[in-house]
């Protein structure tokens, strides 16, 4: 078989046309990297044998720019993002499928890097990528590569997430917020600034499992990606018809992120995260949940940042460190375009 | 963050708040205008109003460059962006400002215009160098703070003999606008605004110096305190203003001594004088036409003037009928007096310019002020 030139080659229209070139790309790149029994059957679908009836399914499109950023790339991000959406249901992620939309002319070396990064992220998370699809669009009709991942997971019997929030419940974040958005932004073409901030992109199902072992009746879990922590709290406030009060002094934010936000005139509460979660639990359980989080490497810097209150306006309020109070509203417009 | 957190210290704020409380005369009203949108933003973001006695009223001034630009200029910018072969660059907030019929640069972009958000005019110069076959137009807005970079860009473009770079110049002047506000107040016997003093601009004053407000202070007998943008700066400036008002003193005092001198940044002023000159008159949203209140590009730099390279006749802009931005910019009305506020006009769907920039009175009040409505 002809060897694909990953060093100097580029994506061509025939890589998506169903012919020999596509076959070679699948065999020499995707099958080799993702390497599992389902893919090696070389069918158009994967047959999965899942006995637990509490199935969870999600899908996620990834269009980030730039494709490679400090601490990750679109490949690892696509795996982490979908796994985290599964994990936030209290579920164990099992299988992923992936669809690539490639732009004609995209360097195969970059594609290879991205695919290897996906394979590693999936392997680290103990999740198999069992199905896939590749399409190619003409030059100028895409932006290098777009990736869509779909995931399936199962909720263990003992997990009883209530998905309800009541006034008095405590809000916990799992660590420093804003790292991902600032890391990506620092590499954008018209913004480049020097920072040592790395994206926090990672899979969180290990952390959620540990939290749910400690308190199986957690109330809510959400990963604050686009829209940041402020977005999650506003969504919950509207969904559950209540308000939140958070304490600015309690927010874990790195100094470098604070500084970058100050410089750019943005608020870290709206900046995206790809390896953090926000949890809500009964006040009585808060210390247990926090202890379980702090015992996990991904929750070392977890902190209780506020609580739910009854409020017919459904406002998210913040006690500022200056001594005042303000509303933390939904984000209007785009604070940072194309961050995930 | 060193050198910033010191200016946001809550305990110090309480101390100044108590001092202000002791200093105000309980039976009088203090109407203080913060001219700059940067101050409006800080006042709301840190909840400063809630720390002040009830008889101090802070009135938001027209110092938000996004807010005061008349609709016709927005319409002009949109028309420029829609010309073939044009890349129009501007600061982020400008893209969302509604022009006539709620059309905006962002909507023009969605329809195919090449509109780019930049953080500085330097980026626009870079885009021009990289795209020699395109016409790159920088939509320049702002008070004296953003004027020097525009002046430097003109010099740079001339030095490089850039053939495809022009500037749509909309720079406006702070002291003239303050005088126009006071003149309107003097001539309007029914005026609801009666200003006791000004919190003076910070960044603008770094460029023009504190002496630039002499006419405001001496001709109109108003106290002006130049203030930094950090919340403790604002608190301290209010305290200084209260003392001046109590003692019936007018004049200029400088709270922001760590950055502002009496004469300002001479080098910047030279760059501006070299490249720009006063317009006979310029329209301000809410304030109408004000004589000698804005800058245009000098004849020597005509090659870089977008208004000369792409002359257009723009019809008078159409405001939304119920929009109160004009009165709000004059300090005559508050955001919550507008029927559209927070109902039809929100940051996601701004109908007036004051709802766009976080420095706009409506956007700042929407984001931070609604709590006090209870």
C-alpha cells in the first residue's frame, strides 16, 4: 500500500471522497492511532454491549482557533469536552465517536498531531473512540479542521444526582477559573501576549466519581466552558427560579489570569474553562464534598464560592471585595470568539 | 495584583465613606457628574453609590466615545465597510453600536462585509501591510486618550507611504463638551440638571493635563477633581469635591497625581498638533452640534483621510423613537427613566448606544445597578 506522506502532504479533496486516498488515511492514521476492536472491524458503525440501562449521551462540536494552544489542542479538547459533558451527569464515560471536517490544503502533519493527541486523551480517560467519519471541504470553506465528538456513558446505580437546587445550597468550584480562555487568547493572532498560563483542558470523570462516592446525592454538576462560571450560575438561576450570591474574595483566580483580564478589560467569571466544574450541594454536605474534591489532584484548589438564595429576579449577585454588591449578568455578545 | 489591589481595598473604602458621611452637609444636595464612562463603569462595578450618603447624586456624563457618536457617523462607517475591497477595522464595542434601523457593523459583517475587531490601530496598520490589494480603513473613535495613537499611525503611514490605509477620524474633545453641557444648563431655565462639580477624566487628563479644564472651572465656577479610575480614587475624589463644594470653592484639584500633570503629555500633544486640526463643528449624540469639538485629519495627511478618499452623502441618522440616550448623555435622565431600558433594550439587543459599551450609562446600570431597584 502507498504510504501517506504525513511529513509534507496536505489534505486533498480525495481524502474525503470515498476512494483509495480516504481509505489510506483511515488505515494509516485513524485506525492506527485509535486502535481498538470496534474500529478494526472496519464497519460503518460500532455495536456496543451495554448492560446498565442508565445511559447518558452527548455531542459537541469544536471549532477553536488557534488549533494548538498552550496546554492542549483541538484534538485533546474534543475528547475532554465530550467526556466532561458525560461526567457532569454523574456518569462514567465509555465510548466516543468522532467526525472530522477537514479543509483542503490542511497540513497532514498537523492532522496527525491532532489525531495522536485525541488518542492519548482518550486512552488516559480509558475511553474508546469506536466510530468516525471524515469529510473534506474546499479551501476557504473551513478553518483547517472542525471536530465533532459524540459520547456515551453510564450512571452507576449508587449515584443519585438530584438535578434540583434549593435556596441555601452551596456552590463549589473545583479550582482556578479562566485558565483555558486566557491561554487561548494569549495565542490569538492579533492579541499575542506572553503568559505562562496553560489551558486546564482535562477529563473530569475521575473527580466527579470521587465527589459522588462521598456524597451520592449531589444536587447539580456543570462544566463552565463558554460563558464561564457566570454563565452556568445564570442558567441555573433561570432554570430553577432562584438567585445566587457569590463572594468575590472566595473565587480562585490565578494572579496571571487576573492580570491578563485586567489588561484586556474582561471579567474572569465569563472566561471559559475546559477542566473545571461547578457543583451545587446541600449546605450540610458542602464540607464533605469539598474534602473529597481536595483529596483529588484535580480539586486541590476547590473552594466554596457562594450559595443559592430565593430571588424572584433570578439575579446572580456578587459581594465585591471592595465592599459593594453587583449583578453578575449573562454575557452579552462574544467576550472571546472561538475558544472551544 | 500588586499596584492594583491597593486601590481596591475594601477597608480603606469604608474609612473614606465614613469621612464623606461626616463631611457632607445633611441638608443640601450634591449633584456630581462623572464625565468619563470609565468612572461610570468603576462606580457601578464596585458598588460605590451604595457606600455614599443619599444626598450625593452621581450623574453620568457623556464621556463614552461609543455613546456620543451620532448615528450618521455609524451609518457612514457601515457604508465604508460595505464598499468592495474594503477591510474596516475598529475597537470591539463599535461593531455592536446600532446605526439607522438597528443596522450595525456586526450585522454588515454577517452579510459579508470584512469588518475586523482590533485592540489597537497598530493592528490595522499591520493588516494594511499584509493586504496591499485591499483598502484598509480604521474607524477611529475616542476622546483625547485614543487620539495620540491615531496621530502616530498617520505619521507611520506617511513614512511607509502606505497606499491602502485610511482613517475615518471621529476624535472628540473633552473640555469643549463639558463647556457645552454647562452652557446648555445655563441657558435652560427649566434644566433639571444643576451640576455642583465634576469628577474629571483620568486617561484624558494624562494627555491634555489638568490645566485644560481652566475654562470649566473659572468661567463656569465649578470645582473639578481629576480622578484615577480605581474605586478608591473615585471615593477620594468625591471626598475632595464635597469639601470644595462646602467651601464654595471652584477650581481644579488633582487626585490622580501619580499620572496627571498640569500640562499633560507634551509629546502626545505635539503628535496631535502635527497631524490633526479642529473641525468647525461636530455632531454629538444627545448634545447636538458643538463648535470646535472634534478633530479632523490635516491637509498634509489628506491621502490617509477616509472621508476624502471615499466621500459619501449620508442621510440624517434615524434614532429609535423611544430611545432616551440623548437625555441620558446630557445627565437630564437616568437609564431607568427610559421606557425601553431592560425591556426592549438590553446588552444583547441594544437599541441605543448607551447600552453597548460597558462604559455606557445604560449598560453599566443594567449590569451593576439593577440590584438597588428593590
